[in-house]
């Protein structure tokens, strides 16, 4: 094995976020190295703390919304999201409320390989640790990952695949996935005749005036689940026949054409499983006014496919040309960035991690969050990664650091397969309306996450935008009078409009009345494990190749063991 590099134990001096444009990939890195031990982030047990009154301008110490760390180091994903090796069954959607929904329509191959995917990742990390390729630092998310797999019998299930009845194995795989990903795995069962008769009842006699009208009719054959943006000859013909149909049978060709391989019709039914996860998102540092309410703004709207980054500053050609880009700027945490817009020169807009650290000495940090120690070394964790769900970036979409790693894990191992994956970005006035469980009643997508802060230019966060309680946060996020509090504590929207997409343009969609807010728990904060690379500096070209290759490990992929320093 290669000699351990002393330079691996160096870290950046100063505050690198302060001298670069964090909303763009091609930012200027301040890599002045200074000798000191790189230690790792802690994810402490803050769950379940009771809400309490707190001073104005100071967050309440509720839950565990982020990741504490000493300084920047690389990391790997320690969550349980399923990986698809097909990008065409992934839907990515930004809607009003500053959240990104990712829905994967899972085929049998993905479900059948889910246990093996978990064990493949576990075995690879175990080998890297055992062979002294990586050294785990600061937090112990890796140990929790291993324990949870053991407690749920993941290895035993994976080893029984060849001996178990295929249908039973698939059922147990889904049980495992559901246990490891609560509120994220959904069985969607739809009656084809019911879909067709419902469509005919809603649209009989419709006379679409343009392509937008036609697309709305096509996509409404499975309400909230289809996102065709162009009319093909097949769809044109099927729609024309459906509009003149006298019964549900005459609409069935439209359902077949529009649903395609994503929602196949078999024996008069659509029977699929979906994985849907929702992340809080930081968007452009600006506001817009809608119906008299000031809400977060999304200047980059419409359909934006993921693109490879072909330009960069201080990057060799070997580190460009891929969609799973890793920035040399430490503020991005050496975590995958997924570009969707070239913004000129070496700048790109992308999905990326929190983007800025929050020093725990800030005045708005509660005392409970200022004295967190690292789990492995017991050292003071002076930095805090927390996503601002609100205006904060220059044009990128910021996600929590560990969930950005999860986003990458969901996509195909070979990143080039994700190039061109469309991401749907609503106009800021329009909601992401989705029938999450397929029961015929759509909901407004949201998430139980209430953190928002303001940065001074490119500097550290300087103050909170709103108290981090549900009662204070929602009027700030959605606007007053937009929603109603129900007696059971839930939230309803008397009237909302969703977003539709024509070509690559975001447009106004359908109007709904009296929709509930779907609010899953926040599942971030403990899904990454920090490490140090032993054979080489993790910021070298080889270190970046290692980082990227490690994120590819999973079912259906043969890892390059040379890039992983295993041969």
C-alpha cells in the first residue's frame, strides 16, 4: 500500500466561503493550507428535545437539523435510499415551499436487488477500513448504518435470494426498504378503467387550443404522475381518439400511450411501487410577491436537464466533463454536485450541499448547539452544516449535505446515464401537488423542516430569517392567509395552483381547493460518514477519483478497484 501522506492531515485556513460565489461551481478556492488535525463531524442525540420559548433572533434547540463538524473532510453516504440504474424512472421537482421531491418508480429489478445493494456498500466500506485505505473520523454514522442493517436482517435476506420464492423475496425486500425508509415507500394500485372513465368525465367535449392544453389533457390520464412536455405523434393520435370516445374503452389507448413503461397497464391495473423522498431546499437569495405575500423566489424555472460540467477553475481536464462533479472548493464539502445550468465562464448552477458552514459561536445558535463534541475524538465541533430552506443562493439549489449524497446515491452508478435527466422547477407561485399514496386525493408537498438564515453576500450566515417553529415558519414561507390551521394540527390550503411544463417552460397548471399539506419527517442529519484517505491526499486527482468511485458502489456496478486503491 502507498505511504500515508502527512499532507492529508492539513486543513484550510481562514474562511473559504467568504471569498467565493457559493451559488456557482466555478468558485475561487482559498486553499491556503495550515497544519492541524482534520477531525470529523458529530451527529449528536438531539432528537426529541421539547420546544421552548427563546429569545428573538435565536433558533430554538429543536431536533437535530444538521451536522456538526470541526473542519472540512470527505464523506460517504450512510443512508438506505434505493439506487436505480435507470434514470428514466426518476422525477425531480422543486415546488412552492422550498422543497425538492424525488420520486423513483421502482421496477422489479431494483426491488429484487435492494438488499444486495446495501450489503455491497457495507462490504466495500468494511474492506476499505480493514485494509487501512480510509480512516473513519469524528462521527459514527457508519456504525449506526451497520447496526441498523444487522437489526433488520439485511445480510440474511440478501443471502437467501437464490433459495427463496421470487415473489416472497420481493415482498421481503419491500418490507426491508419500508422499515429503513419510513414514509418514503408507497404501493400505487390504480384501476385502469377507473382512470379512463374519470378522465372522460372530466374532459368529454374538451377542445384543446394549443400544445399546453393538449399536454394537460394527456398528463391528467394519471393525475399528478405524468410529466410529458412534448406532444408526440403517438400521443396526438391517442388524445384525438380519446376526445371523441363514448366510453372508457375508447380512452384506454391514451392511458397506454401516456403511461408507457413507467406505469404499465397489466390485467386492467397499474400496480407499481414508488420511493418518494422530500428535501428542504435553499433557492435564489431573492423574494417575489404573489397575491400580496412576499415568498422565496425561483429565477431559474422550467425543465432543466442535468448536464456535465465542462468548465471549471483550478481543475484538471480529468476532473471535468462529468455530471457528478466534485468541487475543489472545501465549502462544498467534497460532496457531489449535479449541474443543471451553465451560467457563463466557469460558473454553473447546480444541486449541491449546504454551501456554507455556520460557526457555532454565532449569536443565533442556542447554547445547546454550541458545545457539541465529536463522537470519536471528543473534540469541540465548532462548525454546523444546516440547510437554509429559503432564499440563500446565487442560483443553485442547496440541499442538506448528507441528503445531497443521498441524491447522488439514488441515481445510476454510471453518472453519464443521468445526463439529460430532466428536473422540474415550478414558477415560485405554484405548488408541487402530488397524490403521494395513489388514493385519488392529491396533497401539497412539504416537509417538517423550519430552518432559514440570511448570509451577508458570500460570507457566513449572519442571522436567522424566522424562528424555527412550525407556527412562525409557515406564514413566512407560504404567506399569510394562504393556508389554514386545522383542529388536528394539520394544514389545509383553501385554493392552490400547481405548475405544468410545456417544452422547457414552467406555466400555470390546475387549480385545486381544500388540499392538505403532506408533511413527512425530516430524515437528514445522520446519513454521511466523514473519513480521511490514507494512501493519498483526498484533494489530489487520485483522491477525487476515489471519492467519486466510492459513490458509485452498489448493485449492478463493477467498481474500479484501482481507483479505490485496492489493487
